[in-house]
C-alpha cells in the first residue's frame, strides 16, 4: 500500500509540471515578411519586399523590416564616418528595427518598444497596435494606432512562419 501511495505521489509530482505548462502561443516563432501594403500618398503593395523578420517569444518581440521595393544603399565602411545626410536617408529610411514586449488580446496585437533604431521611439516608450488575423502559417497585421493615436494611412504586413 505504501509503495502504491508513493508511486502515485511520484507520478503526480512528475506530471504536474507538464500538466501545468501551456502550449506555446500560435504567434510565437520567427516570421518572414512576405508582403507589405502601404496606403496614403505613396500607396502600393510590395509583393516581393526586402528581407524582413519579426520574432515573437512568450512575451517579447524583435522587428527588423524594410518597407522597400529595392535593396537599401550599402554604405562601405570607409564612407560611414563621412556619409552625407542623403546617403544616410537612402540607407536607413523605411528600415525599422525595434524590440520590446507585446500582448495579444482577441484579434489585437500591441507592442511596446524597449530598444529601437529610432531614438524617438525609445525615448517616448512608443507602442503600436495592430489588428491581427492568424491563419495557419500566415499572419496579417494592419496598423491601428500608435502612442499618438489612430494611424491615418495604415500599413498592412503579411508574414509567413519560418519556424
């Protein structure tokens, strides 16, 4: 009887952590940007965007995306210290790099910036809110608002799961 009781206790102890663990959220993983739709004055759909990736862990994200049709200008190391403002704009405009925390409530994704290429975003604790539609290995995000309010010309990002 003691052996059976001990066996039951050990079995429960071994199963408890497994039973208490939740399955990874469907959004967690690495996602490749496969399409970007811009609205407003320069409206267009970029069907073959430059490489871009967004990674989601249980609570954090990292976003490296480029909303361009063509590759960014590559500044040679010898020119980095002497690049003109036009050179820098050509290399960095439309390139987004930020990371922080996120949360999903229903079909709304909100992320809050901790670190970013854009110093304003870091200094002002920027946030972005997106409507989200997840279907299998594809997710679509449509900008809704940022820390300043609703987005007048929202961008839509379509991503495909990498892993």
